[in-house]
């Protein structure tokens, strides 16, 4: 039953944004991954011997056979190959820089999975899948994904 006071109400929709600060625990595996990048400029993954897969970013548990991967850390990269990419031409607060922002799906040397990160030092039209790139580490590293500034073209492209 509709309330009397609603009968003449005007339907309105207001557009807005909410911004919610939050923190989250990255876990033991994520912590080790970020500390290695921060302190050693070293990118690591975990390997499942049973499946023969090097996971980067690292996983605590193999997604295929559920083996524990705690003791299977491997260094990968810092070079790798662009598996795919996209160019974003609009501004969005969640993007780490002004457009155009180029996101690449990068499979690091020694890895069997790819990670998403920024491609830099290259024009959007010059990027192609299969091109070689390498990680550029930030001067000031704080223990998160931005400790890698991005991936730039590398020799052997
Ligand atoms: Zn496995």
C-alpha cells in the first residue's frame, strides 16, 4: 500500500560518489611479495612442482591442485613479455595517472601467469603483444604495487 504522502512525490535520482578509506591485510604471501620488491627490487612468485606452474603474483595455494606453495618461492623477471594491453583515454580517480593510461598484461621471464601493470615510455600505437619490457622500480618504495613504477620497452623486442 502506497503511503498518501508518496502519491505526489517526484521521483528523483541523484548522482554522487562515495570515497571510503580502507586498509586490508595482504596476507603472508602478499607481504613477502611486496617486501621483496620494496627492499630488494626483486619480483618473486611461487611454483607448484606438481603442476609445473610459476605463479606471479605469488599464490599461497595452487589454484589447480590446491598444493601448499609456501616453500616454493622463485625470482622472476624483471624482464617479460606483453601478453595483452589496453589504453584508457578518460580520467578516473582510481587510475594512477592522467590519461592516456596504458595497462599491460605482462608475463615476466620465468613466470607462467601474467600480472597487470602500467606500460610506460612507449606510445600506445607502438605497443604490440609479444614485445619485451622490463620493470622500472620506484626510487622511494613503500611496500605496494606502485613500488614498480611500470614496465618500459626492453632490448630483444
Ligand atoms: Zn598445482
